[in-house]
C-alpha cells in the first residue's frame, strides 16, 4: 500500500466514520480509557516489582527466625538464659550457626536511630535501622564484610533498652558508609547514635543489609543499618538460626522444641513465631505482590474486553456494509485493498484513542501522585501502552477485515 | 407483554451469542472487581463505635517543636509523653478520660503443663470501660479507687476466660501475669471494634480482639514497657525514671466529651496547658495542639490502606470501560436491527414498546452479568486474603448488602448503557426502513 493510496483511502474512511459518529466516539473512548488504566496499572506493577526485588543482604535460603520473649525473668537473669539458649541451639544437628538480635531485615518492627557525625547537631544526618545483636550475626545472616572486622565476643554487652547507651564499636552497611563519608573510608571514624551521646567507632562495613520495614516510609534509608554488639534483655528478641544445607525444615521443628526443653517460661507466638526467611519475605511483601497481581489481572481482562469490543463493533460494521463492499469489489477493488481499508480505519480510530488516552493516563497519574504515594509516570510506559493498544486494535480488526475482504462482488447485486 | 418482550429479547441475544457473552462477561468482571474493592474499603473505613465516635476525642500536644512537626505537615506527634499524659489525667477536665498503651505481659496458666501465652493487652484507666462501651459477660471494670491504689486487678476477654477458666464466671479469681497475681474484676463479652480506633498508631488499625486490661498506674509501677512504638527526639537518659521524664512519646489518650461546647472547652484547656508549658520553659514554641474525634483520628492515621483506595479506583475505571464497551456493542446491535424495528413500528408498535423491548433485553444482560459478577465477587473475597493483611481480610465478607449491590450495580449499569442505543432504536422511522434499502 503506497502512501498515495493511503491518503486516497482516508477521505472515504472519514466520511464513513462520520456516518457512525456514536460508534466511533465510543470505541475511541474505550481505547483511551483502557490506555489510561493499563498504563497506570503497569506502572504500579513496575513500582511494586522494583520494591520486591530489592536485595535484603541476607543469604535467604536456610535461615530461620524465632521470636522469643521471657516470662517473669528479671533483666539481670536474662543474659544467662540467652547464653544457655544459644548454646542449646548451636549444638543441635543441622544447625550451622545462631545469633540473637532485636530485629532483622523485613521482620517489620525494630528500632530506628538518628546518625550524626557531629554529636551536637539538632538534626541527624540520616535515619538508620539499628540491630542490637552479637558477634555471630554476620555469619548467621550471611552478610558479607567488605572492610574492617567483625565484633569480638568480648565486645558483646547486655543491657535493657531503657538504660541503653551507644556501644563503642559498630558495624555499618556500605550504603550508610557512603552516605556519611562519600568517596572516603568510614573505618575507624566516629559516629553518634544519640544527640550529645558517646561516640561509636566504625570497625567494619558490610556489603548490604536492609531495614526491617518493607514500606515506603523507609525509602530514604532502606539500606542504612547500624549493627551494635549488645543483647537487649527486656524486649522481645529473635533467634536467627542458619541451617546446614537441606536441614531448614528439620531445624524449624527441632529448634523450638529444644528451646522449650531448655526453659518453658517463654512465649513463642503461635502466629509468626517461627518463620523461615522465605515466609518472612512473602509476608513482608504480601500487599505489594497482591496489588501487582490484581493490577496485572485487571489489565489482562481489560485488554481482552477492549479487543473483543473492537472485534464485535467492526464485525457489525462489516455486516452493515456488505453491499458497499460488494460494489467496491465489483468496481475493481482487490481483496487486499478492502482489507487495508478496514485496517486503516481501525488505525485511525485507535490513533485518536491512544492520543486522548495518553493525555488521560498522564492526568490519572498526576491525580494518583497526589492521592497515593505514586511516582511520576515515565513517558516510556505511555509510549509502550500506545504501541500495545495500536497493535491490539490491528490484531482485533484482522479477522473481521479478512471476512470483509472475502465479500463477493455478487453482493452488489443483492438487495439486503 | 413483559413475557413477550423477554422472549423477543432472548431471541435477539441468542442470535449473537458471542457478543451477548462478551457483554455479560465484561459486566461480570467489572462489577465484581468494583464490589470486591468496595468491600475492602467498607471494612477498613468502618466506623467502629458509631454511637460515640463524635464524643470520643484524642488530643495531641506538640512537645517536640515546630521543626519536627513540619516533617509531618505541622502535625504534633501522634502519641503523648508520660509527662503530658499524666498531666491531662490529673487535670481531669473531661467527664471521662484515660491514658493507655499496649503492654505485652505473659499469662501464666496455673496448670504447669500448659505454656504461657501473650494476649493483646492494654494498660488503661477505669473510665475506659464506660467510655468505649465495653460489654461485660461477668462483673465489670475496676474502679477509680483501684487506679488510685495502683491495684493488681485485671479485666480479661471472653476468649482468655474460656482458655483459662473454661468460660466459667471468674470474677474474683486471680490470673498470673509474668509471675504476679491479679484479681479479675470482670470478663468482657465479645468485643472487637475494627479498626481498633483507640490505638491505630501501634496496630495500624487492625488486630485480634483485646484480651486483657490492667491499671495504667500498676503497669507504670512495674515498669512494663510499651509493646508499641516509642518515638524519641533526644537521648532518653538511663533507666525507667529518666524514660518517664523524657520527651519520648508512647501513650495514647482519650477523653469523652459529650457535647460540642465541652469539646471546645477541652480544646481551650489544651491550648492553655501548652501555653503554660511554654511559660514554664519546657516548650520553646507557641502552643500547637489538636483534638480529633474517632473518625478524624482514624482518617489522619491513614487506617484505610492506600492499596484499598487504589484498587477501588482502578476497579471503577475498569467498570466504566466495560460500560462504554456495552454501549458500543448495544448501539451496533440496535442499528443493525433497524429493519426489524421499522417492521414492528409499521405493524403498530409504539416508541414506548420499542423502549420496553430494548430495556428488557439490556436488563437481562445486566442480570446475567450480575449473577456472573456475584460468582466472581465470591472468588474475589477469597482473593482479598492474598492482597491484604489477615486481620483485614477476615473483616471482608460477602453479606446481603453486597449481594444486592452487585446485582443492582450490574443491572443499573447495563440499563444506563442501553439508554442511548435504545433511544436511537426508537428514533427509527418505519417508512424509511420499509423502503428496500
């Protein structure tokens, strides 16, 4: 089809569409609305997938988390109880290592601290998650130390959270180190976890660890973590246990049993008390995964409905115009030019629809940015959506257009 | 006549089965997505205490200064410090009031073979029970004298009473919390307002039923830490006493103010209190206080998940598109049937008859779409658990209202969609159509 024949065909198409004004407007509107919704839905999916695929910094397979709290134990008694527990866990078959921490990546719930380089400043440089844990944390989590050293066992202190003072030695994540000392090394430098508090020296930098909260309120500090070598005695703590390969299922039963054998005066919650890291991740991102699935399903059904709508409407038009098609065929139009006619007609309608739809998509996104935590829709998504709907339109119109092209010239002689 | 139109309608629908099916399926999906999203929205935006939501108020006092408040759009912290909470309790400016915070004591069953457990628990004042209209199965709340005496008393929930005492009247008996005995003054009947209006800050609004209350004064004596959030703006010092003196916020406060004038007076009182703190040199800024009733408090804490609004919005867009789709298809269909309409008009059918015939046809599609929508909504209810927290998902149920709404929306939407195509059909001139075209 040359450019000339295209322009020659546009005139009669526009004339025909003017005769079907309402139908044309409706299908244009449907394409426009579909584009607006699908663009934004796909964009929501993309944002959620980005969120879900952030690395936790944890070697996720083979890690078990057990929430534990003591019953009626005084703060002074707890350190000994912790030591006994950890010893009992570590000597179980199938256990490679174990640690105690007040929180861990994606746990949901933990401690936020402000980080300062100058202890006197009012406003901290950034917020960060603080994990109060011990010298086994890095090995158990599977976090990789980039620089410096791990905690020594003699550096691990105990305290209740109300008498908590910053520890002299801390380990930070690479992201936090880069935020505090861009381009330089943070090793050996002092940071302050409390305004006008005592300094903490950075003794090590780990490659990556995520904060406990998956939500967007932590986006500004999602990889900023400070590890402090301190075991908190008055709070619900978590035993993190690293399984030997293939032993995770076995130890998720044997560890809680061993803990209750050691001491019955404890509570491990029925719900979310014992979780593999896979469960932790699934629960943390449940809504993100769910909403992405929902948006995907809506988009798919929407595209099918719109495609089917185009097929239906075009079929009617073809049925209505059999006689005219027959006349054109009798006057020498080839099958191909009839096919092209309908493809072009659909293209014009779809083009109108996607142009209006692109505006609607941007408008909807603007509105959603105000109403929800939504980022600005990237033009790439609008372009992709436009292309998708143009292709969908051409695909949908193909079958009715083929049927039209097969209308015999004899139709011209029939009265309907 | 109706039966005749219905028959005509069905015949017409059967003539284009694929198209009819398309309209039904589109309508079914559109309606079910909208209704399912609405069901989640309805559950999460529920008013948990309708009879009192306009009389219960939560105050906020800015004890951190404008710099921190600016990070929250000028809003003071969403909890109170111990100093402010106890000052408001002491002032006693409302007919009823309570400071409260979540605690996490372990309940130790007297049977040594049974393991301790931790029910959802709060430390609160005696007014709580009357303020929140908490129903009792046995006994009642403790008294203001118990608050004064820092007494070891407790109110337990129905489930806990079942678990510990087999559901018997346990008033006067003792329970063991973390090794200490408490005398039971009352057993709550089933009571589980959702969203948990008095503590959305620590529960994000949705939780299990509260199973234990103990006096606030007792919990402070025993240095029970909050099981919820503690937010501090500076070093808290060392130890419990320092913590109580600190500006850390961790306590919720509720006042019952039955009339608008009492609410205004309380607002004045808060303003005066903050001004007094400024004069005393504790606050270095002008008073910044808030007083929100239950509805406003829940809205400002964003109890309805953004995903709920988002899915409702997208679902409504989806329904709108299905509607446009149906208008287009019905229009095409009615225009194709111009000949038939012309013939019927020529044989004496009035415009009204055409209207009736087409609307009944559309209504049939709507009803079928509604039934399919109902099935899909049923499936959608199961899907809610895949998207939202279990505490939200179990609140979302398909009830008579939703069933009626599903059918109604489907039928009304289809009738609306049919309106223009029907009008066009009714405009058909019989003479025109009867001429051979």
